[in-house]
């Protein structure tokens, strides 16, 4: 996933971790983090300062958050709870 600077059009960061297409994302209120959901069913929390994954959400260690694509994700305003949706 690539993060671009809208003012300059320059690449700001490239976040690597999902195995398939990123379908959805949401920023924390202070823009210090991102939650992303992908076509592979995985959901990741990212820290923008380090550009690293800080958590991979899963139902259990060997299962992604969803069996199919994660089509929607969002963070609550406090930033400590993520909501995800599979399907339409």
C-alpha cells in the first residue's frame, strides 16, 4: 500500500504486509495510525511514525480476521477498537 503527499504528489511511504489487494482503510483521528483490510481477509494496524505493522487482527493464530475479503474497516474515535465487515 502506498501513501502519497497530496500537496506534492510525492510518495510518502510504502507499507508492505498484506498478501493481496487492500480494499479499505481508516486513519486514527491524529493520523498516527491506519487500520487496513485486504482481499486476503487480513486486517492490520499500522503505526505511521515507524511505518510498521503493530498488530494483525485474527480470529485465532492460524485464521485471518475474515474468510473472504475484508470490504470495510473503521476505527472508533478513541482509536482502540476496529470494526470490520466481510461481504457486501
